[in-house]
C-alpha cells in the first residue's frame, strides 16, 4: 500500500515548505523507494496559467501539459521524476469538478456540502496520486499557512484521510519558524507553539517538526518545543538557513528524517545512495569562475517569474565550475535606453525567456539585435525565439514591419501568427499549446550536435507560431530551421550557425534541466558564453 506524507506550514509563508517536501522525497528515493509528489494550492483559480507571473511566479509545465505551481519545478529538479495532472490540485479544480458533477446529476437527491462532498473530492485526489503513480510514498505539500481560511477544508480532508488509513500509513510534517530576537539575543519558540496549537485545533497532531531558524537550536529550546508540541525531540528537524537549496536534503539526512518516516511506516531502512548529490554540493561550493548573463524580460521585478530559467543557467554553470551572475534587464526600460554598450559591458551571454503580450517586446528585440550584431551568445526561449525571428526578418531580410499578430492583430507581415487550431478558441485557461511535443532535429545542425539525437521531446506553453510563409526567405538569408515538429509542420528551433552561439526554441527547455544533468541548450549556451572575451 502507498504511504502518504503531508507537509504543512505554520507561522508564515516562505519557510521553504516546497524544498522541505522535495528533500524528504529525494531522501526516500535515495533509500530505494519510489516516490511521487503533489501540491495543493488553496486558491480558486483552476490553475496558475491565468495568473500574472508577477503575482505568482513562474508557471511550471508538466510533460502531460498541465500548468502548475513553481514548486513542482523544485520537485522535479530534486527527485528527477516526471510529475503529471495529479500533481497540482487547486481549490478551483476541486470546486469546479464537484459543481460539474452536481449539474450532471451525480449526487441526485443530496444537498452538496463542503463536508463531505468537497472533502471527499480532495481525499480522492490524494488517493488518485497514489494509485496512478504506484509510488511507495506520495509526498503532498499543502500551500499557504495553517489557519488560512482558504486551506481549512484541505486540512479537514487530511484529518479524515489519516483516520481512514492510520498513522502507520500517513505522516504529518509541519514546518515552522523559530525566530531569533536581537536585543534579548535568543531563539523564540512561541510562534511554533502557536502554530502547532492551530494545527491541533484542526484535529491534526504533527509527527515531525521542521524548524526554520538562522542559528542552530539549543538543547533546551529543542526540549521546550518537544514538550509543548508533544513531539519526540528526535523528530524535531532543524532547517538552519542554507547557502544553497541543494544542501538541505543532506542537512536533513544527517538528522535522519527519512529513518523517522520509514520507522513510522514500518518500512525497512536501507542504505542511502546519496553520493551523486554530495558530489553536486561539492561542485556547487567550489565554483572557480563567474560570468555575467543578461536576462532581458518584462517580469524582472519578481525573479521567481523566471525560476526554472535561472536554475537551468546555474546547472550549466555547475558543469563548468562557474557561478552565473544574472544581470536583470527590464525590457520596457531598455526600449528607451540608448547606451546598450554600457548595459551589456560585462555581459557574456544574453537570454530572452518566455512572456506574453506586447509590453516590453521592442526592448527585447533591441537586446537580440545587439547580441546578433555584436556576436554575443544568445539563447531565446519561446517568446525569445519568436522575437529573434522578427528581429532577423526586420534587420536582415528587410521586412521592416515584421511582427506578431499577438502584438498587432492587423500587422502586414505576421512572421509570428496564431496557429489555425487556436483561432476558434475563446477560453483563455488551459488552451495554449501545452506540454510535450516531438521535434525532429536537422542533421548537421547545432541543435543536432548539442542533443546528439534525431528526435527530442520538449515541453511547450504558447499560442503563437512561426509563420511558414516566411521560411524560405529567412533561410536564404542564413537562418537555419533546425528543429521541426513534423506532424504539424511547426518550427521548433532556429539557429544562426555563423554566430558564436545563436539558438532559439519555441519550447521551454528550462523545465527539463536537472542540477546533475544540465539541459543541452543551456549547457552549450554557457559553454559559448565562457569563450566570450
Ligand atoms: N506569447 C507567446 C505565445 O503565446 C509566447 C509564449 C511564451 O513565451 N511562453 O505564443
């Protein structure tokens, strides 16, 4: 039978619940168990796809095409397993599915109530993750903070869930904050105590406590928390601020968190296979060089809007012993800037990631133009590919009004246009071209060399496409269309082979990069940037 670990958060947000959940999953996997992960988000959007990245951060896309919370990116990077539609559940999803069933008449005769109808739906989503993944352990993180109105039904469902399957099959990890007060110069346990009380009020007694603090807990603090929280002292796992997130699993391993979990589940505690992860940390802690990469986008005020891109750059950096210093360039400000020389003075590579809408796109085009003319390595992702093609059409092929119908519906030269199957779509949510699509790589192209494969699968999230009417013209001028989705005849990768590095793709390679396995496009982009004088 599948076992279930629930990770809740107390005191405040931003304590690293996602990293805690991912670390636990990684450690259980390292003990030879099959793990699967799930996140519950208590908002009413069906998915984060319709939210502004500035509010919510990046939308992570799973292979099966779900638009999900950015924590799923952490999960995949830590456990290196593909997640799917069962991995991100929101209140919006739960409520709309219950209401849909009500309309169909599935509950005829009944009054539909939060308990049991909504709570049953939530529990079913947890069971579904266990059944479909066939995992030994499913780790479910509950978004928000215990005590929030939004997540109260989720907590009630977890209480019922434990009653149904018992303590030997379910385990609660509660993450809290133990703040250090300057002046009295001590760690304070009251916020943690109160958040455990809040959890108990909802009928849940945590089994393990993960305490975030900036210094180590003293023995007396530990005893105090254990006493008030009715938790064995050994089950208090301290999460002292770490210099990089990849160290956290090892910190937890030293405190034997996975042993506590496996003991409660009556599962054998095998040897851990963690050398690969320790090697990773050693290389992360020994980066010799540093290079500056400019990331040009319109959501730069919230770095989390580009989380997977940033992580992918770092992963490639680890391989070359190089720290990546990101220069965040706001594309809208860049539109007015005259002195690009000054802005990109120390930059060894330029990247334009994904985005939606017209705002700031002329600034991105300006940056791409600068990269091309000055022969600075350029990597374009999704919107960054569309704009690279527009820049090339305008400035190399002399199509001065080249644009995308996303920015100007009536433009005369729509180099980027709506796909025909997108034209009839009215709803905005969940209707982009999403998830894995196959791409065939052109022999002798850079892309083919980087991947070392003829066919690849990459994840997508876009509505617009390169307009094939312009293919021949651009090809004549030297652009190589090196990746094609053959079944729909869609351009997936473009490159300029005469440049030091100029590759742009319609998909999002950042979702597939792993700390121990950088994505080939990021890998070669950083490699080229390191050669830049
Ligand atoms: N806005 C563009 C489109 O919808 C690009 C999307 C993206 O960059 N993710 O096609």
